[in-house]
C-alpha cells in the first residue's frame, strides 16, 4: 500500500509539472517570442540520438521482455492451478519452456529498439539476443554443476538433462528469436516526433545528485522495496525447503513492480532532460536495473543471518544461483524502465511545437 501511495504521488506531481511545461512551451511557440528555450525542450535535437553500445542495450531489453513474458504466463498458470509449488521440478520445467517460447517476443522487442537506433547489423543483434544472456546463465549453471559432480553428489544435473537444455536453447529458442526479429525488422521503424541534429549539443556540467551512480542508486531502492517482503518468502522456499503458495499476492507484487519501475525511470529521465542532459537511454535502463544490486546484497544478508552453510561448494552454489536470479531481475526491471521512459519521451516531445 505504501508503494502504491508513493507511486500515485509521483505520478500526480509529474503530470502537473509536465502539463505546466507543455503549456508554457506551446504558448512561447504560438507567440513567436524570441526568448531562449530552457529545460527539456532545449535538447529536442539530441534526445533521440543513438546511445553508445546501442546494440547491447537492445539485446538487454529484448532479454528482459522475454523474462517478463515468462513471468506473467507462469503466474497466470499458477493462479489457475495448473502449476503446483509442491512439484518444484514441474514449475521449473514450465518456466524454462515458457522462456524458450517467449523468444519470439524477445527477438521482436530487440529488433524494434535496434531499428530506432538505425542499426543495420540485424543478424549480429539477433544472435546476441538469442545467445548472450542465456549463454551467461548457462555457463554459470554448468560451472556450478561441475562442482557438484566433483563432490559426487546425487543433486548434480545429469548430462542428458544438460543436453536437453541445449536442444531447447538451440533447437527452439534461437529459431524463435530469429523469427521474432524478422517480424520486428520488417515493420516500419517507430516514428520519432523530432529530428536529430548532425552535431551533438554540449551537455552542461551536472549537479552531484544528477550523476549516474547516485541516480541509479536511488532508482533501485523503490523497485527493490516493492518486492522486499515477497523476496524473503521466495528465498525461504528456495533454500529452506518451504513451499510457496501465495501466487495471488505475488501477481499483485509484479503489478506494483511494473508500475514502480516505470515511474522511477520516467521521473529520473524527466529530471535528467530538465538538466539538459540527453544521454538518457542507458540511464533509464540502469535506474530500474540497479535494483538487482540490492537483491544480491539482500542475498548476502540472508546468507549470513538465516542459513548455516559452511562448505565451500555449497557457498559457491548459493551465490552462483543468487547471481543468476539477480541478473534476471535486473534485466526484467531495466527493460520495463527503458520501455516506459522511451514512450514517455516520445509522448512529451510529440506534444510540443518544435521548429
């Protein structure tokens, strides 16, 4: 309730401020006053300039959309009673299958954003979307499994299962990512309301509270706060052999997370543009994605206060799996933040008159 209240307050304040800005800018344009432009209108010729490492950003957003689709469909199936938390293997298998089939949406989203950046190397972009983050996760998982094999533990994943994962990945997920990317690149590029200047505008010196490290640290607090309570129960289910049945409440938390990530990224993007800094692409992604750092820090606290693990391999397993979980959470929240900020920026610059 507190998070919803704070989100509502942020939305109301932002809407009132935006309405006042847009009204003032349009009045200046109709009156043809010679006064110098100020605020976020001043950077209209640079606001959609291609960011550095734009291909990596498009790949990250595509993977985040793929994870979001998997999460939503998994929760719907769990709410309808198709997935039982008592059968953890079935739940995990369902999530892996859904992630595989959501490759269509991941490839499509990555291609659409890459086309906004006027990218032409669509094959590399698609291949990175299909291979980069799944490859990192699989590599960490495989290395951790090698340690379990070395201990001759019965909990090690058999070689046949690993091979089945590779078949799912290369046989289904990769072709579906290419299919989604094909449809994404065939469509017309998203129309932008303003043209980009040939010469980049110089960015004025920024205040200390507008530095990337500070804004990302602040931005990650609210998304983490939205999932903080549920994170405790989920980790207890993962590491203390408890069962998690509160899927309805988890669905509500996911909705709150979506709203929170969108609003905090939009708010920080607005403040950044008001300070005449148009490098907002990566900042809007990292503002929400930085919550993954808080999730990993929470896992360290949980390890030291709730668990009694003293073996080296068990400790490596714990932090390896929590790294994977934090990475997934960061991609999910970051893609929400950047998508919301993009449509916000596109809307506000489409509502003013620019010469």
